[in-house]
């Protein structure tokens, strides 16, 4: 008898989740992520990374080793850790200036989960993974375009306090 009760409850939860998803209450990361990820090797030079920025016009580059994300490199990384430090872009490796300890989000997570991770770690970009492979990237901009009502929460709780 207990099994039947649990079965009905589990089916009801699944039905509610499916209904919310279908009417648009739930949005998954995979629905709004950018699928085209531009990557560089950790062994590439900073100059190579700059050329990829120029050629692909992206907000960040995913640094990979053996098809796994090991870091991100942003324009800020290039400015602060390369240009301002007067390092030679032709000889300095990406691994020397990249941001490490990168947080990721699964493509099947809800968009709110991605925003929670961004808030917790103070980041604006998250590589999206599925089965340990990079399948996309999601940014605050992606979220604000798709779900402006929840992106305001991010602005109020994380970005505004940093401006003060």
C-alpha cells in the first residue's frame, strides 16, 4: 500500500514539473546557453588568445586540456595579468594568466541554479557541461535577455553592492 502511495506522489511531482516546464515557468540552462564555445589550450600563448578574441568576438575563452575545462580567460585577465604586468604576449602561456577554479553548471539545471552559482561565487559567466564535456556557456546577459525578472535579483544582490 505504501508503494502505491509513493508511486502516485512521485507521478504527481513529475506531472507538476512537466506542466511548469511546458507552460514556461521552468527554463533550463540548455534553452538559453550559447552553444558556440570558443576555446584555447592552456599551452597557447596570450597572443594566440588575443587573436581568437579578435576573430570570434566573444566575451571569454574557455581554456581546455584534453577536452576538459581547466580555466577561463577574459579580457580582464588579459589586461590585469598580461598588459598591466608588462609580460610578453608572444611567450607567455595562457595557463599563466587564466582564471582557475572555474565553476560550471549542468545543461539540465534550471536557469535559477546557474544564477545562484553566479551569485555565490561572484562570476558572470559559467561554462555549461553535460557528461563532463563543455557544451556551452551561459552569462548574466543570456539570463537577463531570457528571464529579466530573475536577472534583476542578480543585479540587486551582487552587482549593485560592488558599485558602492
